[in-house]
């Protein structure tokens, strides 16, 4: 019993400190054996059991559809980025206009979910790259952020996954991403600090150079009012 309590305290501490286990999202080998419909059926049964255990009356008109709604939301929406079939197709193009400066897509709306408490992460991502001869459509950068955000996440891992994917798509190391987000596991529970946000960054290639990194951060700080 003492060992179990110690392990429980250890795992709770890891979750509170937002420790990530790996660069890749931890997935079982059989993660995609079940169809979406089969997953929804199983999850709604489990959600129903949780709600009944909490003492909720599932015969109430407002609650009776909740298990199915939550199950569909998990599979199709907020955790939809777990399935590799949903990865956005990122077509690239030759940089015919020879644009050799930094390209920054800032203030990308980000909605994700903390993997430790399954509470929302809400914020902005700022992504940049320097072309080595290849460019990608602007909206694809937003879609890549959205894809990796739609899974249980740790913010540091999300940064890395976004940068690694764009490096692969563009064939260059010169990619950077900064994320500024609020974690409701901090804002609405635990310490309940509603003002704090978390800032993380991942810099590759030329962005590791202080002057290039500073240029990127200056672009992020430009006031954008249209």
C-alpha cells in the first residue's frame, strides 16, 4: 500500500510539473485497430459509467446525450490529430521569386488538451522558416499546428512536433516555433492562477543564431491591427 501511494504521488507530481515522456506522442501499437465508430461506442460507455459514478441522473434530458457527445468529440475533434490519416497534405512549391528572407505566420489560434488532466490548452503559435528553395502554402502551416494540437499534449512536445514536421515538408532545418498558451489545469484547478501563461520555443538551423532568432521575435511583437 505504501509503495502504491508513493507511485501515485510520483505520477501526480510528474503531471503537475508537465513532464513529457518523449518527443513522440505515446501511442500503443494497436492504436488504430478499432474504427472511429467502435472507439466512440466504447468511450461513450466509459463516460456514462463515470457520470453514473459521480451520481448524475442520465435520464435527465440535458444529460442523456452527453456520453455520446463527449465520445464523438474525443474521436472526431479534440483528439482527431492522433490518427495519421488526418495529417494535412502539405504541397510544396519552388521558390521561383527567390524570396530569401524569413517568412513568419504569427498568431495562429491554438486549441489543445493537457495530457495530464485532459483540460484545455488555449493560446497562439508563431511559426517561421527560411526557404532553401521550397515554399509551402500559408494555410498549411496553420493546419500542421492544428493537427498536432488535436491530441493529448505537453506544450514542449507540441513545439517540437510542429518544427519537425515543417522541417520534413520544407527540406530545411531553418524552422522555428514559439507558443504562448494558457493551461486550464493551472488556471482552473490546482494553483488556479488565471493570469499566467506558458511560453515555449523550438529553434532549428539558422534560428539558433541569436540575430536571426531576435529578428523572428521582433516580427512576433509587431502590432497587427487591420
